[in-house]
């Protein structure tokens, strides 16, 4: 029965992209959010805005609602399943996260593997995503129960992956394990993003390579996967995320995001992802 519900929903999704990282703290969720936001502003060959879903399966650390300024929203149950939270009236970007289901944003999620798997399958089978061009899935760091569950459920629908790393050696080494996971489960990798690649001074806009530079590109070249680009630490983006957590709402968060330096970087990254995904 679960498989039939998932097939009903996922058959209406053109492309599924998992955002992966072998290490926590590399900005994977912010990459997922920016990728989804930028895609939702893009258009198809007919000039129509893309329809995008953003699913947060980092069940023990759901941060997507906060980043998009929708942490105070609730999920409603319709006759056709859960209705995702939309970031604007056009409904071009729908969001789902366990964070919407908690009584308080400070509540912890202490679940064993089977309950996590049940929640993930419920997100895939019971959320009324509708027709989507892209479903972006923000995953936890590493290779855990959530990754196995999502791949078992989505394998028939051709998911692809975007890897996120930082320039540090420990992050690069952890991502080798994630790459090994993608090969073992036959998950194609669209490419790799080097996040936190330098620090942009808010006063002079000079970029300082605090943790080095080029490690992600070297890893991509060595492992024969496309390199999608570098994203520096942008204090302006940090202010956007902090303001969103303060309850400014999605519209304000998105408007401020467009003013950040990383917005223009992600326009290029999004074009590369779309080209590689074939849509």
C-alpha cells in the first residue's frame, strides 16, 4: 500500500535531487534552500515558472522552515493528503519538514530507524505535491537510516544527487564515503559544490580563503564528477537566515535573499544543475 501511494505522488515529479554531504556543518541545508528558491524563480522552455518541492528529511535537525521564514506555519490535512507549506501565493515552491509537525521548534526528535523510515515514506506518499518539475530533498549528513530509506523508496523514479563539501581535508574525506554510498546504491551524481569557500568581507567585499580553496574542485576532478561551483561565506546571507528565524515571513526572507551575493552564484549553479539533470 505504501508503494502504491508513493508511486502515485512520485510519478508526477519530473526530477528528484538529493542534496548529500558526508559531514555535518558544511551548509547542506542552506544549499538545498538556495537551490530550491532559485529554481522556483526559473522558467521552462515555455516561459512558465518551474514548480518545485523542498523536502527536509533531516528529521533530528530540521532547519529548512527556519531558513525560509516559514517556521511558524502549520501543515494541513486535506482529503487528498498533507498540504505542503508554500512560500508565496504562486505556489511555485512547496515545503515539507518534520519541523512543521512539532509543538515547539525546540522539541527534539528521538526516533529509532523504523519510525524514521515510516515518516520518510509518509512524506513521499501522503504529501500533496502535485505536478513538480523538481523535488529537492535535504538529507542528514553521512550515510544513515534516512539515506537507505529514501533510496529504497525512490530508486524506481531515477533520483540524482548533488554533493556539498567545504575546502577542509576532513570534509573532503567524509565526502569520499558519501560518494562510495552513491555508487553502491546506483545513485547518479550531478556534481559537487564547494561551500564556505572563503569569507566575503561585508565592508570591502574582498574574499579571504579562511579554510583554503579548490579542495572541492580537486575532489570532483579526481572522482570524475562535475564541479558545480564555489560558494563563499556571505555575511549578508547569514543576516537573511537570522531574520527569517525571527518570523519575518517567507516573502521578506526571499526578497533579502535576492540581495545577497550568493544569489547570483546560485543562479549559475542552478543552470548547471538543470542542464545536468536534463530539464
